[in-house]
C-alpha cells in the first residue's frame, strides 16, 4: 500500500507541481483535473511526467502514478457537461500512457433537482463510460464528496454516502457495475455525521482508491476537514482493516482543505501527514494524531 498525494493538472502544470513534491517522500501521485482538461495534450503530458519520475534519483522505489482524476459534472446538459464528458473520455483513453488503470470521478448530477431525478442520466452516461473504460483496461472510481449537495438538491455528485452507493449500483447494467468502484475517504463521511469505520467492512471490496483526508468534530459540534493525523480517524486501524480486506492500492493525500496547514504550511503539512500514514502502515504509529 503506497502513501502519496494528489497533483492538480489544470493548465498543463502537473509536471512542474510534481517536481516540487518529489523530495517529500511521496510514493505515489494522483494527477487530477477540475471541470475539464481544456486543450491539454495528455500523451505529451504523460511523456514528461514519466521522464520526471524516471530521472528522480532516490534510494526508495520510484514513485508511481496511482490514478488519474476528473472532478467535473458529466451529467450536465450544457457546454460544461459536454466538456466534462469529452475530458473523461480522453482520460480513460490515456490512463495507460501514465502507467495506471484507474480514473477517479464525480458521478455528476442534474443541478438543482432531487437526487432520484439524475438516475436515468447516470445509468446512461456513466454506464457507457464504464463500458468504454473496460474496453481500455481501465477502471472508474466514484469520489464520495457531497459538494454541498443533499437528497433534495445538488450540483456535482450523487455518490456521497452508502445508501446512495447502493442505489447507484442497482440502476447500472451488470456489465457496467463490474468496472465501477469507490474512491473513499473518512472526511466526507465524518462531515455528514456518518461513521467511516463501519463502512470499511461492508464496502472495502469496492474501494479502488483511497484519498488521504480526514475530518474533525470540534467541542462546539462543528465539523471541519483536516489532513490525516490532524483529525478524528485512527489511520492505523483504517490501514489495518483495508489490508485485511485485500486493498493494495494507494492512499493519496487530498490537501488544501486543512485550515491549520494552509498557505506556506500546506506542503510541509502534506509531508508530515504522509510520514504519519507511513508509520501507521508500518505499525510504528497508533491512534488518530501524528506525533
């Protein structure tokens, strides 16, 4: 199980950002794009990224690209939705260029309407992408961020809680279900008042990717997102249970969400968090807080 971080790719900046992170001890990277890839030439980006990784000299194993990610809304019926669908197709077809076989996604959602009203579009659009991905030897994984959505209304994502996951799998054609997993993390579950630990036993067989982000419930009852090691989750226990369930993928830190480690402290915070997660993985750290 590798411990890595996420690298945003918009504007062709993934290679530069990757170079600045390599010395942080990260073992894997998820390259991701927000809303769409624009005019980026993914094959060229993949070549540059692979050269950077190959030329990185360290005593440890060469870091890997764990996955790609597109966090957009492919169910929208407008130009934004068209760009999301075009971009997702491109990432599916180019994943192998980056040496990976996984693309994390938002499912999308019809904006401003109740949850159930998006299911027909989800079945058609995401179902077709699942089949296309299977033909390419690529898997898709649904991120679990609500993006401020609810059962009544939302703008981005359907797959934000276990009851939603169950329903989404029910409506997909069987062939599509076989190629669609979850991109899970404790943070969004804690912020919804759900117990993330209870989900691992039931759902871990569908965890294709794990984001390293945590949540914390403050003394006043408010909830906020944190880096792993700065929240309420015992990541030693998370990693132990993931290993028991057979998970062997990466835990890639999703940064830029912990207000205590923002600005100039962002990258040092991610490095500190990755160190904590490696200690949890290696049995050297127990409990929810880094030491």
